[in-house]
C-alpha cells in the first residue's frame, strides 16, 4: 500500500451541479434532516497520507439492515425520561435516530406497564420493538445441579407450556396497550446461568421450540447466547422443523473474536431468517463513554458485526448510562455519536453493498444503498490524516449531491456538505481518530 506524504494541494475536481435546499422529517422512520449548501467543498490534501482508493460496487449486495438501537430496563436502570426518549428515537440535530427498542419481559406482569411510555415514543417514531426475558415467575423455575456453577436455575420441564403462555400474555398485554411487539426471544443469555437468570441446554431449547413455541403470537427469536455460542444455533439450523419456527437468530458478542463473527452454516441454511446482535457493551462498561479515541472502538465493533458477521441489527445495552449512548445527564456521548454515524443514515431497509473494507492501516469501511442514495461509513482509528479517494460503480442513479458527517475528539456529527466530485468519484480527508459518514444522493 502506498503511503506518500503530500506537500501540495490537489487540483479541484470538476463541479457538475449544485442543488437547492432540501429538508426531511426527524422521526426514526424517516431520513435525518439535511441542509443543502450552495458553497462547494474541495478537500485540502496538504500533509496527508495517501490511502488506497475505496471501491464501492452497488451491484454486489449483502444483508438488508433492520436497524440500530438500545435497551430500556426500568427495573434495573430506571425508565428513560421524556427528553431521553426523544434524543434516542428522534432523528433531528443532536438526536441518535435509533430504530430498535429492546424491552425486558419482567416475571411479574404487574411491571409490564413500566415500559409503555418509552415504547409508545419509540413506536410512534417508527422503531421496531423486541423483548427478552431474564427469568420466569417463581413457580415455573427450579434450582438444579450443574458442575462448576452455584445454584443455577431453569424452567421446570413440566412448565414449558405455562411459560410459553406467560410470554404470549406479555405480547397480548402490549398489543392491548397499543404496542406491537415485532419479536421476542425466550431467554436472555441461556449460557450465562451464573449471573442469576435462567439457563437452557441445547436439548431444552429444541424441546421448547418444537413443542411449545407455536402459542407465541409474534416473530420468535432464538435465545441470545452471550458470546455467540454456535452450538445453540447449529442444532436449530440442522432441524428443518425447528428452523421453520424461528424467525430471527439473536446473539450477543461479549468476548467473541471478530474472526468468529462469521457464520457459514447460517449463510448456507438460514436463508430468509434474520440475524441480530440484540445486546452489546463495547469496548467496556468501566470507562465513561466520552473517552477518546476509545469510543471509536464502539464504531469498529458495529462495522465488524455488519461486514464480517453480516448482522442486520445492532442493539446496545442500557440507552442511558455513563458508558452508553446517552449519559446520566441526558447528553449524547461520544459512543452515542459513533453509533449515530450508522443509525441516523443507515436506515431500515438499506442494503449493505460491497466496499474496500481496509484501504489503509487503521481504516475500516462499510457501505449501504437504497434506490436513490448510497451511504459510506469510514472509521479512521489511526494517527494519520488520510487522503482518501472513493470510486462508485454500478449505481442506479446519477450523483447529485455528496455530504459528510464526522465525529472525532473535537467534532460531533460535524457536517460538510456539497463535496466536489467528478463522474462517480470524489475525494476527502479522513481526520485522524475519526468516523465519517458519507451520504451520496440523487438529489
């Protein structure tokens, strides 16, 4: 890879057209607000390092994106405030544009109403809502012996039918209160029973899916392994009857190596099924979320989940927390802005397309499209300011406008609009330790 220190300014690229002001709505179901600039932006490549051209092929398609979001858990963390709900699920200036809300199915049905206000705001904004249980009502659970673990608990085998009814009662309750649950899992982290919630063996999971799950009146998720233990999922993929009953393969990626994000068996047998990350904290839950450039690791993890894992959804843990996208004062954090570089512009229904994934050391790339827009997300986790060239091919539209949004130590979704381009190519300077989202649109 060439790395040539530039000492002179590059020539200004040809200006093809300038566009008028366009404005869009600010809900989760719509695009982010866009302001068209008349002034042309041409990058200054002085004192930059040259990177390999990023090639974008719009004709090579991968997964369809469901969205990005976080978890509301009033029992443990308190409900989101009115302002936090708007910040999370609005898509205007200073808002995250989340499109997924994850809820907790409490064992006590008297607490199900705790989530209603937040769920209503998210749903009104167009978000998809899913839910997961940690434990079941006490009379459905029992302690048992398991080597190496202290007092693990499980669902009593003769209570599976009641447990399925319990989950469906939750779906019905939410529906009666105006909330459509898109999908539920029947267990959060079945392979982490030392944490105090219900554990399941592969055999128990298969029994529940095959014999009891039909009563649940929404899409059914797999239990969510805490570290993408594919033993749970392999059994389902290799059983045609069980696979027919599952709509979404759901997992967490705690401690999972990036090389293990890929899942060839799912690619082979899981066609027509969705693949979600339903909970994550990354890189840790100890640092404040504004620590930089550590927050860039959150963006890299999302990018790897999308490009290596072909995941369709990425859901954070607590939405409001000192290590989360919104801090305890209700402000968007750097980790939150890194998530927003995806969630505000890569909307539900966008399709991931082929892109040069690592054009330079420390640089990672993902790209997405709709009929009239291409979105490119580039993370530069290095000390270099890179001269970055982009080349797009097989597009279904002619470029009319290019804008960029950058988060770095000193920027938070800072916007550059009306970037100069020539035919289907353009250039930009990637700031050191930054993430930039490029929106290439028809108009």
